[in-house]
């Protein structure tokens, strides 16, 4: 076969870098967007933040006013290369692999350093708190080494996760200290503050705390017996077996359970550092008169503009490297501003459509949630369903009832006797309310809950009730039974 050159004409899909940027900004969370804006400000000299922004006026804006947040000086810019609307609605992600969401390492490291600098180790770090007490205890050098190894093995809940032999090996001492000496140091540590820290299991943790109770208390020996012999039965709420084995009545068992409830099963939690997960809302909704009005979070949208003093230096006929550098960054700045504007307009448009469907939720809560699917919003705003999915993922709405992810407003449905539909979220709320109002001594079974829903005109199978109950982290009826 002779090699030859052939010319073919065909069509293929391609996605410009500008469109990639617009789609990527659309799917960023608010915190990631702030990082992206900060990075753009640091790398592009043609971008700057406009000073003296009137945020009070900006909070009152709605969808029709969102373009004002990103105006640039039209007298200085050429607009022939940028379309009036930057389309982010597409199925590109189904065809092309978009770059992964970028994060700014410097921001994360700065946050970690700030947390570390502000933390008071004596108050917030369990290990530091225990080491501080260890230094005040008359330990020998060997005992201090053993105590340090034990403290290193204690988790955030306050439990020792290593066996005595593992601690012995971790010390790497010659000769190795006997296990009896390691256990003796452990027992001393278990009476540090908080009491029960260093326990190897729940039973030991509770017994250590019970040792602090005065022996003159009438129920102290019985509580100790209950924890020692019947803790597994207590966890299963097998009260009859406990009463027969300990030869006590229900009233006495109730008092014993009350005493155990005063103990702390996770003593280390009061000292462990918990890193808070902050949620920054993207959109605010508030009621003005009889209407619900939306506004973007101004903290997420600084008033960006093109730096005029740099833009004025650009000369059209100049092909020097400096002039080309400014031209390229001017174009990038204009595309970035357009992408931000497109993101905010799309976010407001989709959120407004969601609010129009879920006004009853804003008025009455989860029980009034209406069934809603992504495709319904997509058809209403004339966008693709994948675009709606990107807009509603990791975007949060601040309402008078709290902060919710936009995906919270989408729910499957169940048919009612009247021929209507009831959202699964509303059924979750009804089940939760029924369980909260039940008699804890006689909790309702899944069948009974299904019957109560049927009386409200909502037909739900027992298996569905069990699935919803598990999703709400509600245990079955036999585990919900309580004496107190």
C-alpha cells in the first residue's frame, strides 16, 4: 500500500479555555471561589478590588441587579472578543475531562498555623493536658518515660489504644520494664483529669469513675455490679434479665441507670481539639412583604475591576514584550470577570426557581417540603440537568430556618390517598416528630409508624419506614426503649 496524503473535512467538538474556566468557577464552593479570586488577584496585575464598596446596597440586589457587581470601565476595554453571554450550560463534562478543582495550599497552611497559634495546649490538647499533669506528679525518670508512651497511645476519646506489651515495645528500653510496672503507671494516669482517661474499654472507664463515688451511697455497690456483670445486657436494653440476675425491681434499676447516665463514656472529648467545619452561604433569602427575595453573599463576591492605570499603558500597535504581557493579562482579566458574572447570574436564576417551588418550606419547615427533581428546574430555567447539578452541589442558601445545601430542596415523592404527592423529606420530618412524641417506655414499631402515616393519607411500606428511620439515625423500637 503506497503512502499518501489525504484531506478530510469534518466537524469536532472543542472547548475553549475560557469556557473551561466558566464551567470550573460554576462548580466551585464559596471557600474555593474565594481562593480562586485571591489567586487571580495575586497573579494578574490587571485585576484589582474596587475600594469603598457599598455592601449594604449590594445585599438588597436581586438577580436583575447582579451584573452591577462586575462592571468595568467600558471606555478602556475592547469588547469585540467577548460575547454578551458566556454560556456555562452544557454537557461538556460528559465529553471532556475538566481539570480538577484547584485549592490554594498557602491558604490551608495559613489556616492550620492560625489554629495552632491560637490553641491553648493546656486547655485544648488532651495529650498536652496529661503531660502537664505528669510533670507535676512525683514520677521517676523511668515512670515518666512509661507515662509519656501511654499518653501517646491515648486517642481523642480518652482511651488507651495500645496493649501493655505494645507500650513495652514502644519504649525500646534495655532492660525492658516489667508489664506490672507499666500497668501501675497506667492506673495512676487513669486518675488524672479527666477521670477515666487511659481506660482500655468502656467498662473500665465507667468503673474508674465509679470509684470516685462515696461508698456510703446506697446504690454504689449495685451500680458497680451492673457495670461489671450486665453492661452488655444494659446496652441491649434487656432490662428483665438484669432485674432477675440482680434481684431488683424496675424502680431500683431506674435509679442505677440514672447514675450511669451521669458518667462520661468519652472522657477525652472535653479536652480534644475539634476542627470546626465552617459553611459559608452563597445566597441569602429573606422575606420582604409577601415575597421572598434573593441576594448574593457580598463576602464571596468582592467588587473586582480592571486596573485602569495598567490598562491605559497598553498601546495597540506596540508589539514589545511588555505590551503583549499587558494585553494578555487584560484579556484574561476580562474573561475572569465575565465568568464570575455568569456564575452569579446562573446561581441566582437557579436558586430563584428553587425558592418558587419551595416557598411552603420557608414558611413551615421540612413537613411542607414539596417533591422536586433536577429536571424540573432544568426545564424551567432552560438549562441542561448537568448544569443544575453543578450549581446545586456545595452551594448553600441562608434561610430564616437555617443554612441548607441547595440539593436539600430536591426530594423524591410518595403518592398520597388523595392522588397527590408527598416529598420524602417531609416524610422524614413526620417520622422524626412521631418518634419524638412517642412514649419512651413503649416505643412505636415500624408497622405502627406506617399506620400513623396512613391515617394522614400517606401510604408508606414498613420497609420504607425502616429505611427512612435508619437515614435519620433513629434506632429500632427495641433499642429506643428507656426506663428514664
